[in-house]
């Protein structure tokens, strides 16, 4: 099968990481996965939500949005509609869950890290790129805390990344662009740690049910892709954890 961009079935799109992309955030990354581009920032507040006060542990929360010009047709801003976009809410909860799962919240102390993922150009895989890029921003934010002696050690347990996989024309594919995703028979997003532990799987038979052996093949592709993404994370971040 010839893919739209001539990649092999098990090949990631070209990944580019630009750190310190903005001035004011504690950690900021522009991640580019093919034509998908997401700005991921991490900003630290010296307080926690009311339900965590007095427990000597921190919190990680995320917000996700797309610029109006990120897609082929203009996407209306949430404030113009007067209500939250359900898709955005679902994605930002996924990002928050993924990052919290690898953070030692007690070592963080009573602080909140706000992760903001803003899609400036969308060509599939925006939620997975957001998780992968936000983790690097999180490393940089924690590094600044440690440099100021505000924490004793980087409160991360392991690396985490995410990737999409799917089946199109009976062919399992890694890292789908928009056209591949929109025509896929089966579509999955996988979040996984460096050691292969699964944090979340979002899988759907878009056009048909899928079999256990197809699921196994997709998971093999996802694990391969996440292994490569974590190597990219390590190459584009300070070697300070694990």
C-alpha cells in the first residue's frame, strides 16, 4: 500500500521539536508531526485545587484548543459559541490523565502545573502530539523548579508518549495523517510509558468491527512508534530523569 506521503506502514511522520518556544512559560515546546503543529506550554502555580489543600501533593491539569485557522474550514472559537467544545474537553482530560500518571504528585508539593496545548495546524494526531510535546515542556518546567531548589528531585517516574494507529484498506498503519484517519476502517490512539505500560487506549471500529489479531498488530505498531517518540523526547530534553 502506498501512503499519501509515501511513508512505510510502520513509519512515523517527521517529528520536529523546538524548545523554549515562548518567553514566559516555565516550559514551552512547539512539536511538529508532519503537518500537525502544536504549541505545548507548562506553567506552575504555587497552589492546588481546593480538594487537595493540606495534603502536601500537587496536581497536573490541561487545556486544549485549536486556533480558528488550524483546520481547512475556520473553527469557531469556544467563547463565540458561549459553550465548551465537547471534543476539546475530552482531549484535555486525556492529556491531564496521561501526564498525571507519570508524575510523583507528592514530590511536586502543593503546586499545580497548567499544561496548555494549542493546535496551530491540524493534520491528524493532534491529541497524541499534544501529549508527546507536553511531556517535554513538563520536564523543562520541573528542571526550573529544581534549579531554584524548590524541589529536591524531578518528580517524574518515567517517560510517556502517544501515537495514533489504524487500519486503512486492510493495512495496519502507524501515525495517521488527517486523510488517512478520516478514511480509516479502524482508528486508535495509544498512550504508553517507556517500559511499555499502557496508560490509555482509545479504539473504534469506524467502518467495521475489528479482530483480536488486528488489535494485537495495531498495539505492536503503537509500541514501536512510542519507542521512537520517547527516543526523540530524550534527544530533545535534558537527561535528568530515569
